[in-house]
C-alpha cells in the first residue's frame, strides 16, 4: 500500500492544541479560594512593600502552574496603574535540576543573553551566588519575583531556598533598590516536611494548598476546553463524564483528564470515525497511564536511574527480590561506569524508598527470628521491567551502561 495524501481535514478536532498544557484557559474552574489566597499574599507587592514568600503545593495537574501564570499576568498588568512600580518575574521550571547549584545557574542565565550564558558546571557555588546578586543589583526593577516551579526536584539540597529569600535581609541586595520574593511550587507534600528548618522559616510565609479535583470539577474543566477543541457534536454525551470519573478516581489531575480526552479523540480520528465514544476513553485510559509512568520514570534523578538499572541487572539474573546491599553492589559498578559520584549505601536506601513511594518498587520485610534482625527485599512493583529498560535506554547520561552488561559483582 502506498502513502495516503496529508490533508488538513479533521472531522474530530477543531483545535487539538486547546487540550495541551500550554493552552491558557480563560478562567480557572473551582479555584476561587486558592486564587484569593494567592492574590492576598501578593498584595504587599502592589503597595510597593516587600513580597512575602509563598509556597504552593499539591499533586501534579491541579492547576498550580496555570494559576501562577494567571496571577503573574494580572500583577504585571495591574502594576501599570502605579508609576513607582516595576515588577520583574523570573519563572523557571526546576524539573530535571537536581541541586540548588543547578537552579542557581539557571537563574543566573535568566539574566544573561544567549551568547553570555554560564556553563552548568565548573564554578564554585559562591561564585554562582555572586553572579546572581550582581544581576539583581544591576536590574532596575523595584521588585523581582522568582517563581521556582517543580522545585521539589532539588530534594534535600535546598540551599537556594535559604539564600534567595534572605538576600534582602543580609544586605546582598539593598532593599531600597530591589525587593526580592520567592514563590516555590512543589508537586510533593513530603518536600515541604523535609525542608531544613532554616528554609521553612524563610520560604513558607504563606502556604497555599491546591487539593485534587473531584469528578464534578474535572467535568467542568473538560467541558470548558472541549468546546473549543472539538468539532461541534462529535463527543458522545458520556465521554466527558467518563474521562472525568477516571481521572477523579485515580489522581484528581486535570492534566490526566485532558490527556484522556485528547487520546480518545485521537483514537477516533485515526479510525476515520465521526464520533468520539465512551469506548475510546476506556481504550485511552491504560495508554495515558503508561505514558505518565514513563514520564515519571524519566524525570527521577540520576541516582534513582542507576538504582533502577541495578534492579534491572539483578532481574535479568533472576536475583530479585534483592536486599539493598546487593542492589548497592551493582549500583556502585554502574555509577563508576558512567563517571558519576558514587553515593553512600544510605543514599541508595533513600532512593529505594523514594521509588517505592512512587509505586515503582515493592518491598517485603523479612524477619530472621529474635536474633537475626530484619531486612528488606526489593523488587519491581506495578511496572514492567521491560518498560523500565526502554526508558533508561533513552536517558543520555546512561548510554555507557547499555554498551555491555554488568555481569560480575
Ligand atoms: N481549575 C482549572 N480550570 C481550568 N483548567 C485547569 C484548571 N486546573 C488545571 N487546569 C488545566 O490542567 C492542566 C494542568 O494544570 P497545571 O497548572 O499545569 O497543573 P500543575 O502545575 O499543578 O501540575 C493545564 O492544562 C491547565 O490549564
Ligand atoms: Mg506545574
């Protein structure tokens, strides 16, 4: 069979981009309280006072980023009514940035031209902070607000969340010239609890919680988007409620609900159908779930990737479930092979429990009787090892591991 001609004809989607994350809805559904708290927390800024630091938290897909963009847009617009205000917002996504150092470099580069960026390694940390203070001292704005989105990526290495909020207090940035505020956004509840006490003190002036959506709210979010995304009348009545019910039950995430709806539409379109039906949502559901798991696997830190790699190696040799000490032995070889720092076995045990929390691993406790003590055995949880292998193969950092297998340890 030859190729079909490409045609722009599309009986299903009017504009599928409307279902994407990057599309900004006109208004937010069921987020009145959160928006009110957000605006109240930023009120001092518009009065010319020092910003309070804000910490936003809630699972992924509950509107943290979109709410922030809306509030910042509004702030930028409303400041025009005040001559003495010039608010500069720096919004960075920290996903994939695993340390305060990397975040600081990214922030420095936000102030620099393309041909003047600094590299992500090489400078001592103090120098990076000095660069940052210098840029802040040079900028003419009355206020700089740093939005650190998905900041939980930095884990326990939270120095930047201490340094940034206090740069006005310790004289690095004269407060009469530029007032600095930090808005930290986290997808993880545990991240806040694990922040060091000094960070909690400075960062969490205001905390705003974004709870998951229920099926009702998700339905309204989907209807709002579907109107502009789909050709009139192609969605069977049950489609949106079912997508909302699935997402409501599983995650309460608007992102997941939108993905389900898009995927269902995509399935119908690929079969030249004129309608999206309930069965397409059912078919889309496991696919969307799998792609979410893949994304999550991709975005864990390098040390977790190496830990997963160690489990894969053990799995191939039928040695799972395994003790953390056995996993560590393989990990150590793997870490050396890709030339990364070899962390302590304690760190790897932490990684193992993180991976367990995410549902990637199962753990079983073994008791050796009163004298023998107890230990944990790890194996893959509700994911296919093959899929883990596929994901790891695509991680550039790990290329060297897939050239030859690790067999002796
Ligand atoms: N209350 C809402 N009303 C309309 N759309 C929403 C709402 N909450 C989230 N969305 C949409 O869901 C998707 C995920 O939201 P996002 O803000 O990126 O979530 P988070 O940052 O919490 O992971 C985006 O496409 C966003 O536009
Ligand atoms: Mg987000």
